[in-house]
C-alpha cells in the first residue's frame, strides 16, 4: 500500500490541527509506516479512507485518534526529573502557594483551604506522583485540605500505566534512595508506589490543543500550578500560542506555569509574563508579577533556554569568534604577479568564509526549529570546510545537550574551547550539564572560570549564589548576589539581561535588592 507525498502532507497537517504536533521531515518515513500499519490493522481499503476517518467527527474517529496517539508519542520520563525545577518547587513555589492559601482561608472563612496542581502531558505519571510526594512532605496536615493533583495525557496507554503506579528501577535514576524507600515498595521485581500517594493523584486523558479549558466539567480550572514540560517541543508555533493562552485563563490569580527551559523561546506570552529564578523561568498572569513577593526571584539568562542554549552576558565576549580564521597571512615583498595571485587567493578565501557562514546560519535556523538531525548535518558540513569554526562546535554541543547526550555535548564544548579558550558560552553549558548531573563542585569551578574570564558575568554570580544557597553557605550566597547587584548598577538601565528580552537591568535590580534585604 503506497502513501504518496501529497496525501502524507495532508496527514501531517491534519495531525498538527488535531494535536498540535509538528512532524519533522526526518520523521516523515516513520510516520508513513505507522499510518500504513494502522490502515492494514483496520482493514481499510486505501489511505484516503483512513484520512477521512481521522477527519470525521464521530466516536470511531475519536477512538482512532487515541490509538494513533500511542504510536506518535514518546513516554520517556522519571521521578523528580529536572532537579533544579523540583528544588524551586520544594523550596519556594509550593511553600509560597501553601502560605497564601492558608492566609486566604483565614480571611474568607473557608472550611478547607484548597490547592490545585496539574501535570499537563504527564506520560506515565512520574511527574504528578513527584508532586504528591512533595505535598505530603511540605504539608503535614494535607488530609485536611481540598487538594487536586491532576495528570493528563493524550496517550491512553500511559494514563493506564500511571494509574497502576508500578515502575521499573529506571524511573528512579535521579531519586534519593531513602526517598524511594519511603514511598515505594518492591513488587514483582519492580517498584509500586505507596497507596496513599497513589490515591492523591487523579489521571484522565486530555488533548491540550482540542480540549476546551478552563473547564469545570473536567475539573481543569483555577489551577495554582500547571507543569507542562517536554510537550511544546513537539508542537508547532500556532498550537503553542493557543495552549499558552488557555493556560493563562486556567491559572488561578496566584498560579504558576512551569515549562521546559526553552519551550517558550520566542513565543508571544500574551497574558503571561516570565519571572526568572536561578533554577528556572516560571510564568504568571501579568497582574500578579509585581504583587508576587517570592524570595529568590532573579535573572538567570540561561534558565530560559534548554541546558544546551546557554547565553552570553551582554558584557562578555561575542558568542561566535571568527577573528582567528579571518587573519590574512603576511607575504614578503613579491613580484607584481605574485601579489595578484595572493590577492586572488585572499578573495577566494573570503568567499569561502561567506559560504561557511551561510551554511552555519542555516544550521542555527534548524536548531531553533528543533530540527536537530538536519542541524547536526549542517554543522558538520561547516566543520568539514572549516575545522576552526567555533560556532559549529558550540551548536553541536547545544544540540546533543538538548538530546540528552551529555558525553557528546561535553566533547563539542571542549572542541569549541580549543578554538576560542576565552569564550564563556561553552563554560555555561558545561556548568549546566554538571548541575543537571549533580556534580556541584564541577559546576562551581566552571562558573568561577567564567567569572575569571569575564568579571562582569552577572549570570555566573547569580548561579553560584544559588548553588551556595542550596549548600547552606549564607556568606558566599550573600557575596555572590551583592557582586551581581553591583555589576548590574554599572550597566545601562535598558540593557537586556534575560536572553528572551523579558527582563531589563532596571527590572532586575529591585528584585535582587529585595532578596538581599530579606535574607532567609
């Protein structure tokens, strides 16, 4: 059975409309095979009839979309994934919400305080169960509260697995063994979650693009926390914009939205505004940004990017340095004919450099579109033409870090540094990888290296301050933040510190001043 390209493109557009998923070109062959497998299984006579089934609005069509979603989605996750974001949740966001809800109860004479948390795109349930564990540890009287912890996903198979609460050891690869022992029991070679925690979480299927919300019928409304991570990476820009606005209307007045580090890069946030912490960027309704008085909120340019997209401070060296490869060697006084030949070679070399940089710009565009396979191909093409191209090495490091291949990411960082040992971008990336893997001493050493190279590196001071705070080193925490503040005061008020352009020096200074005036 043959699926021609024109019909495949129609399927791709239909999938985007129904789910928001962006199917990359390198995945077209795989998609075609999956569609043909479904057609054969359903014993449909031709691909066009299957397309019409998906396009229709009837129960059989809805059932088929659920089956197709199982084939098209990935389910890779684990407990307490992204230690930085869960540290922020444990130490600041959830305590802030709990405190506000307690005060709200007393001021309004509510019978029970409420707390509403939603893991959107929860896969097999590790994320909402991680939230439930945090709530149980932070809120001893949780049973006297009206608590909703909701997990939704478009994939019915993952929802069924989530409801069972049974996981292999691989789901605990970033979990403290003592915590695993408290909340899980060995069960037939796997681990079964404590029944109390399991009952705290409610699961249901959901389509972020198609489903209407806020919606009281599905209990998706007035959410105090929405976590939607590693979901938008599969969406096209139109779907992202639509879901962002629905999230904004679904948040409670004091609610928070947390996404993956770079998933809203370049997006119009609409009714939302970002607030940056060392661990992550979070989002709130615009009217709440000023009134939310949460300790620790400050800028950390790199936190709005994936671990692979570490920014460079406005006062640091340029991100890409081509000076070394653009130097024209000096030639002794030759005969006129030799001078002409040398000029021609120099002109050819300049043209070649322009070609290299054009290919590199194409690689950057592909990276921004998350077309990683093609971005790798283009970057490697650049390196085949110019082995001293800093940008290509660093781009490959970013791509592999985004893909979770930290060994290759580190390797390409070091190759980039071999071209320009004073560039800070690779050091930021290496520091973030070290933090992600719990190698805090290495992370601190790398951040200090950045400060040595660029003494005005605000982001490095703030990141170091965050690490010292986690370690309980109050003196070093205070020093790092004080130096960051002093550095900011020397910069123009309108200078952008946060790479997405959401925060300026003038906006950041008051936040750090407030943190320093109210030490924990």
